[in-house]
């Protein structure tokens, strides 16, 4: 290490330019982030974790014309480095999984071969991971095709693993009673973050990183961490009441933990799991309640209120209406369809020219 530089070679350290000004550490080659809460800087645990990452991602000899060649090329490109840290880490899990076949020649990668890899990942780690392996391979081969490293993308058009019909929906919407139960049982320091997610549809990471005082103008203005899409949400009465009643703290973020410090994603998830488990045991919420389900909840409520998919996409900070359709798929359209049925009945009656009598 250089004089005055406390982090190991092969890592980079920086502090966010925007609140809450978090320190971050990243393994350069893999893009994997070091959890500075779990492994505090300058401690033995920190240096041990850095050494582990370095060993796990030690450079291997990259053979031209192999999967490793395009994976390494992609990982060093702006396309990969510009992804959100969480996304890079998720991609790296797939690259680690595929490491045993890294020397496989690119000519071996046909559509049937991609399907076999998808199905094998499904068998070993479940439906979601099988689909994700296919998706990441499609991204990497798409990047390689654009640069002339391969003639085509063998993963293009390959479908994800078919979802079992008996499997519960991921991130299902919350019921009204579940929302009430969670807010009433949540400790004061958790309630503001939960309310922001519940009444704006912001993802957990976006809600936890909101700067303090961001809502004093009457609206929450933010760009989503994942997509960079701008979101503007007026602070409605239920949310304002909870924010007004929030415990005082000196954190630079709107929401703070019980110590008055900014929440970490892992810290909030741990507190949420405890709260959810207690409520499930008491029968106050049903199983499979997730924080991301609140985004689906907001979309569902907006759809039931009659808003179109473009408006829902704007509310959630989605680039496409297709994603809004996905989030709102559980909407109960009974109210809307009641009006549709009335119009249908009226039109049917208007078309009648006489009574139809049964023939003898």
C-alpha cells in the first residue's frame, strides 16, 4: 500500500457526493462491494474480507474465444461499471456460478446449450436464479455481438423458467389490514421509512437514502437509484402525519435507525424481518409480505382508482408501461368492470328489436 493509503491494492474507496455521504469500498476487478458496516475500515475483519475477495477473484489465464474472454471484457466495460452496485454484485454471483465452464469455447454456446444452463441453474438454485442466469448471459452475449466477438446472441429469445402455478406471487400487494397492522406495530424509528414506501411506492433503497428535509416543499423529489428516472410524489396526509411525529435525529437522511444514524439496507431488512415474523406469529399479516410488495400495492391501488398504465409508470419511476402493468396486475377491477357491464347491458337492450320467443 502507498504511504497514507490504508486500503489494499486492487480496491477503491470513496465517499458519496450526496447525503448521507456514505463511505464505500469496491473490489475493482469484480465490482463487488465490501460491506463497511459488517467489516469496518482499518479493522482486521476489513483486511480479511479484502483478502478473501482478492483470492476469490484472482486473475486466471483468459483463453481467447471462450466464455471467460467475453465475461472479462464485459466486466471491464462501462456497460458493467455504470450499473448500480447491487446489480453488479448480482451479476457477479452468476459469473461465479459459471466459473467452472469459463474455458468453454464460444462456438459451443448455442440456444439449446443456454437452455440447458438455465435448467441446470434452476435445479440447483431455484426458478429465479435459473431465469437470472439466462438473463445475464443474454446481456453478456448481446454486448459481445455488438463488438463483433460473436456472430449472434444464443440467449436472445430464450424464455425464463416457467413459474409453478402453485407458487405464491413474489412481492404480492399488501392488503389494507396488513398495512394498518404493520404501521401500528412498527417501532417509531421504523415507521417513517415504512410510510414513505407505503405512500409513495419508492423502493426500499430509494426511501432509506432520501435526504433530510426533502419533503418540506410538500413533495418528495428524487431520482431512482436503479433507473435514474425522476419521481415526484406529493406528501399526502397519512404520510405527513407520520413524518411530523417521527423521532428527532441528527442524521442527514430523512429516515434514521434507533441510534439516530442513517439506515443501512441490511440493517433495515433485519429489523423488518423481526417485525414481520412477530406479526405473522400473531396472525395479523399473511405470509410472504415483502417491502417491495409496497410498490405493487401502490400500483394496484392506482389501477383500481382508474389510472392508466402511463400514469402508474410515472408514479413508480418506470421507463416502460409494461413494468407498470406488471406491478398492477393484481388490481381488483370489479368497480371498473361494473361500469363496463352496465354499458354492455344498455347497448344490448338498445340493439333488441323485439322479444325472442322460444319455438315450439
